[in-house]
C-alpha cells in the first residue's frame, strides 16, 4: 500500500499540487485522473521521488520516503517499476538489454538466470523474438510493452504508469490496459496509473482519484464514478459528445 | 553565478550513491571507444594539415637570409607542442565530443530516460556522466600525443614536398633547443581541457528542459561554453606553469 499525505508542490510561486492525500491499495489498479495540466504527472513524480514535494509525506508500506535515509530510499526505489509516457527505453540498447538493465545494475543474478527472467517477462507482455531489436525499430505499443516488461523484471512491488495509452490506437490502448490490470492482480502489486482516458478508468479503476486544478475533488471506484455529483468530474467524464448525448437520452 | 554553483553541485553528485566499480569500468571502456577511438579520423586530418600549414606559412614569413631554414622545424615543433596540439585540438574535441555528450544527455533527459534511471534508484548523474569524464581525461591526452606527432609529420611532408626546407634542416630544427617540459605542459593542459569539455557539455545536456529545440541549443551552448573555458584555462595555465 502507498499512502500520500497532504502533498503540496509549487513551481515559481504557482501551487500545482494543493495538499492531496489518498491511499493506493495493494493488488488494485489505482488511477489518478483529471484534465491535462491539472497536476497529475507532477503528483506521480512526487510519489516516485523524482520531484520533492514542498510539504507532505509519501509512505510505502510504512516507510516514509522523503524522511528516510538514502539507503531506505534506494531500497524503496528498487521496489518501484515505472512505465513512462513515451516508454523511456534506452536508445542505445536492444530490447533485451533494456529489460535486463534493472537486473544488471540492481542484482547479482547470473547471466543465464537474467536472460531467462527477461524472456519470461517479454513473453508475459506478449512479445517474443524481439530481443535483438532496437527501440527505434519497434512500434509505440511494443515500446509500452517493453516498458512494462522492464518495470516488472525486478519483481517490483509498486508499478507506476504515466499515461500508458497516450499515442496509441484504441485497440492497442485496451490491450495495454488489460495487461496492466492482469499484472497487478497476478503479482499482487500496488499499481498507480495516471490517465485521462475514460475507457481505462471505467475498465480498470479499482480506486480513482480525480484531480482538478491541483486539488482532489473526488475519490471512489469505477462502479460509482458515473453516479458522482461533482460538476467538474461530470464535465470531465462527459466531455465526449457521444457520451453526453447518451447521458441526455438516459 | 547560479549556473556555476549548479555545475559544482553536479560534479559533487557524481561521487554520491555510486554503482559498483565493475559497472563504471565497463561504461568507461565503452565511452573510451566513443570519445577517443571515434575521434581519431578528425584528429588525423586536422593535425596533419595544421602542421603542414604552419610549415608553409612560417617559410613564407622567413624573408631574412640571416634566419636559417631549420627555424621552420623549430617553430612547427614549438607551436604544435605548446599550443596547436593541446588547444586547437581541444576546440575540435569540444565540437565533436562536447556536442555529442550534450545532445545525448539532453535527448535522454527530454525522453525521460534519465528519470527512468533515477526511479530505479540509480544516480543518473554519476552513472551517465562520470564514465564520460573519465574516458575523456584518459583518451584526450593520447589524442594530443598523436596530434603532435602527426602535426610535426605534416610540417615535414609539406616542407619536403614543396622544397622549402631539406629533410636534414627540418630534423635539425625539431631537435634544436628542445625543452622536455613543453611536453609535460601540453599533457597537463590536455587533461584540464578534456575535463572541462566533458563536464561542461555533460552539465548542459543533463539539465536540458523542453524538446528537440532545447537539445540543439544545449549542444550549441556546450560547445561555446567549452571553448571559452578552454581559452581561459589555457591563459591561466600558461601564466601559472610557464
């Protein structure tokens, strides 16, 4: 479980995150949603420690990240896997080397075991026979899958995904959502997904935190998001004309 | 001032939260190939022509019959060892290697590859920058030695082929009043310049923000700042060590 308490962050005098708290449960797909520019990615970067919040705590299974010693922070980071918006694969390495990278740097596993683990993870995300390809030679959807394989290769306990569907066609988006959901349940990990894709939200959101202008306006599950009475969330959900017409008809 | 402070903080962070020696060794060897071996062709071309042009232009300026021809060899040698090989090659090095380092790190920054390293608990600065600095400091002096040798050879070839000097005169000239300390001085300069080019370029690339345009600007800025730093350091070292 990850607990965030009163996270605040400002950039050049502008407060981007205004005291957000929440709990992301283990074995569930937790989603942070909201319109573009509302502070979702900054909040995610605060949670993983890429950005230091001005105030607040991020607690990973009882360990307060920002108030811990460097060794504990490093230990927590080694339990984190992250899928970045563009995949963030290392351009100079093959797919195999990219996925193997966390094992190379963070473990003392023998080479043959590392290769077995890499092949297992690539197979798990539906990729085979791509080991020798470079990131520039594979599609956007494949890059995301490789990114997921790299995020789980070290048996991560926490998986963070920053807009996993951005730049993907609807079918590939669904496949990536399904994959994230399956991996979360299968390995009982705490997954936090930042998204503004309503398909993902209603399909996968076991816990949803809605952000609006740096504030948390609503939290709940995919089952009760459509019955919410928050006008900003209503506007966000029904921004799509088709959904709006359907709602009006209903 | 803020940038200078940030530069020194970055240099300090290279030695914090480091990876294993084995990891750095492997990365440094890779960088030695990229930084050193891949620069050999440009060094060969530039240094050979640099020596040849120095020989021809020195001969052109020697109008007095009282000055012996062997002075051409002496001037080519001293100019090469003291200035052309370490300093001019450093400017070429900044253009080739400096822009490459800044471009590579800048691209890694804007595509979140550095964030990916840091999320894994790896010190991105140390992992990416330290091997580049070590490789530069190790390889650039070797390139300078090669450049000095080729420049003097270029002067010899140009002098002999254009009949402005005889082989004996040139050999005599390059051996005349030779001060070994100039070589030591050139090597000290080469280590300092290599450190400046690699660290300044890495700093510019590592803190790139924005997109492709900013990566281009970071590369340009890396080269111009490196060149200014080289010239300043060149003057300071000359004052201090000669």
